[in-house]
């Protein structure tokens, strides 16, 4: 006689329990995502209009710009167009200062005063366009950059970039040092940090890593040593993999292979997860548009004509597990 009431009660309790589980489950699912933000680096503004790019749902991009671009209309306007297009779709842009001549050992090293003059103008200009993240100098220890033999000048440049950015925007971010994972990087970093005052060592809270070597040779060697070296001087340092990815083609060491590139992208994510608790908090895949197998270097997720490669399909599957 009381069975119908019992059924109603039981059904009500079950519905309440399921509602509670669903409510709790939603944030739990979000929290289960790996707390590393994944973006992409590319110089091509055309990528924003490609359907494959839009389906990937990136929210962060990285663009490198010549240190003296404010005196070069073509470089300045190209960067302006890129930033404005990115901001239209609410992308966060990391604007990374680089050489004005990428030929090996050809670029001239700016004086500190010249860098200061240019960077104050550049930061003000792009801050007005919505950029809130700046890199002091791209891949400072590589021979394509004039800083490769002068870590002390790179340290001076960080001080100037910090003042230009933080003097007007305390919440903006500065990548203090950006290095390639190659032999001698630890020595370069020691000279960089020793040249900084104690105050600026504390302020060097973000270090960029280009770990192509570790990713594409499936090792951990330099990623681990760069992290250790930075933490020796500032234990609060966080790390952004500002340029990394699976190489499709690079000289003779890496003959053209999209399947190998896909495999190395898997290692890239694995490596980032491995050192997440050591401070890795961002990863920028380089790059979107491939140069083709006839080029010296190609790490694109798509072919030069925009056709998605195997690496793109893998990244699309992996991205929902990470923050944007």
C-alpha cells in the first residue's frame, strides 16, 4: 500500500543525487585538464581565416618582430596587421623581439641606448593595440641573433624591456630570457644571471625555452638543465616553451617526414607534462604553415597550401586536454 510513496521518494532521491553528481562533475571535468596553456607561433596572418585553424580553437599566438621595427614601415605595419587581426578574434599575443637580420652571425648587436630608444616606442605602440606580453629577445643564444655571444647585453636588454613594459602595465608579462636547447646554454644563462642585479634576478620570472632538440631527439637533457639553471638564480621562475614542435624537415638530420613530426609532437606534450610541476606553464607550437620539403626548415602543422598534416590531426585530439 505504501509502495508507490516509496517509489516516489526513491525516485526523488535518485534525481537529487544525479543532479548533485552532474553539478559536481562539471567543474571536476574542467579541473582535469592539464594546467598548461597551449598556443601557436606563426608569422602568417592568413592562418586566422583558415577553417582548420579555427577548428583547433587556439587562444594564444606568438609573433616575433625586429627590434627596430618602429623605423621600418613594412615590418611595423605587418606586425600591426597581425596583432589587430588576432585581437579582433580575442587572441592573446606574445610579441617577441628578434634580430633584423636572421642570417647566421651577420646581425649587428644594438647598443643598450639604441635598444632602449626602440623598445620604448615599440612597447607603447603595441600596448595601445592590446598586446600585454613581450619577449626581451628571441632565441638569444643562437647564432642567428646578435646576442649569441653577449649574454650580458641580453641581460641589459631585459632590464630595459622590463622598465618599458612594467612601468606602464604592472599586470603585463615579460619573457626575461629566451634560449635554444643547444650546447653551452647553461654557460650562457650563468653569464646572463650574474650580470643582473639581485632586484632584476627576482624580476626575471619568465624564461622562454626553444626545445626543438629535446623534442625531436626524444630526450630531456636540455629542458631539464635550463630549468635547473634558472631555478638556481630564481626559484620562482616559470617557463614558457615559446617555440617548439615536431620537425617535418631540417637539413640532412631530419629528412622530410610528416609521420615522424607527429610522433615528436607527442613527445613534446609528454615533455611539457613531465616538467609541469617544475614550472612549465605554456607551450607555443611552431608553426602553423609549413614551408615544404624543398625548404631547409619545416615544422608546419599544415602544408604550404594549408592542407592539414598528421601532426595537426594529433594536436586537434590533444588540445581539449589542455588549457588555452
